[in-house]
C-alpha cells in the first residue's frame, strides 16, 4: 500500500498573509531572530554561515547536509520547504521535510531560524509525516500517521492525528494531539514459501477503503529476468519485489531503500506446497514450481527461483 498523502483534507488555504515568500526577507527580520535566540545556547545548534540567507530549497539542502539530518544520505533529501515567522514576531524561519527511501517517504522534519546572519537548527523531529506541513499564522501544523500496537511498520492503521507547534519565546513546543481521520479496519499478515525464498505481506482494508488493499512479495534470489535498471534518486535498485493491488496490474518498483516484505521472513507463516491463501479479493497458491497470486481482476504474477512473469 502506498501511504496516503494529505490526510485530513488539509490545504494551503490555511496559509496566512504573514508568511514570508521564498527568498524574500529583510535584515530587520534577521536581527529580530538573533535577538530572540541570543544568550540561549540550548535554543539552537551552531549556525551555518555558508548557506544563503534566502529561505529556499537550495538553502534547505545545504542546511540538511551541514547539520547531518539527511539520515539516509539521499542526494536530494528535501521534500518541502515552508517559510514563515515561526520563531517569533518578525523572524525568518524555515521548516523542512526530509525524505526517506522506504515504504514511508517522509520520516523526519526540521526547523531552522536565521539569527545573526546564520541559519540555526532549532528543531529536529522524527515523525511518520503525512505531508504537507502547514503554516497556521506563525505556528506549524504537523500531521502524522498513527501506529497501533500490532501494525506492521509500513502500514499504520490508526488514522492520522495533528498538532500545532508554537514558539514560546525560546523554543518550539508542541500542543496536544487531535485525531484528524479515524482508525482503519483492516487485516494484515505475512506468509512465505517452504524454502523461505519468497516472502509476502498482505494488507486488507475493510469498508470504504477496500480498494487500497494489496499484496507484496519479495524473492530473496531476485526476479529473473531482472527488471530494467533505472537511476535511483532515493534508495537503490530493487530487482526483487512485486506489488499487486485489489484491481489492476502488477507493479514492479525500480528503487527501494528497505528490504520490503522480506523483513518478516522470521515471523511469516509457511504456505505449504499445494496450499492456498485468500482474502480481500486476492488468491495465492503455493506449489513446488513457485507461487502464483491473482486479484479480483484476474491480474497477477508467478514467482519462482528460476523465473517470474506477470499476467
């Protein structure tokens, strides 16, 4: 399942008139931010004077690298830049979301403020973010996915929640969480072939989101023939996995930054040869020759150590 983006129908209509436009700020704003942070070493990490004073994606990329918050070492880690007076009246600050080459594409965000001609990191926040970050006046609204105790890492089912970050005069503080979208009703699990060479995960949604159900499988020995190699901006070549929605054709990702369903090899139940798993419009049959899965549209795939195909 691809993670949802923009949960809670949050739009940019909430952006206030006081937002700084990208690249537009005066020296007075920098002076005010410096005054607000002066004498408080705990309020910010050391600054970076080599970056441009502009609030921009290019500046954000420099800062993310300098402060070592590009945890996956992506060549282009910046996903969103939000500019505004988030660190006090008249200040210039920049909220940045940072990409991850995994099943959840944004797992981190940070806030920098311009003080004394230098950008300083004042917030380094891990989060399973549901983008985008939203400016609410001079505050920042963060929306995240909610993991329930039995959820697989890639499939949070507790809906989404949001909170407001506000500058208290010395640092950004988070307000209480408020639920935005309700929790899902779902069934999930994992199975593997007796050889453990093929491991699959399924996520079956119930009710209005049933169309988001999916099955994904990884072949440890790789897909043969291998899918075409394409340049990967995030992660590396992924020539070992396929995904199937409840309708439509098989999807074969070119790049990935995690092991996919194979991470569950130790806990997946064995689907013995001659046995069948079915659910949510899917049906998978394990055989000595390999594994065959199809959806309610009749599309699917065959996987084995020697070969694979989609239909």
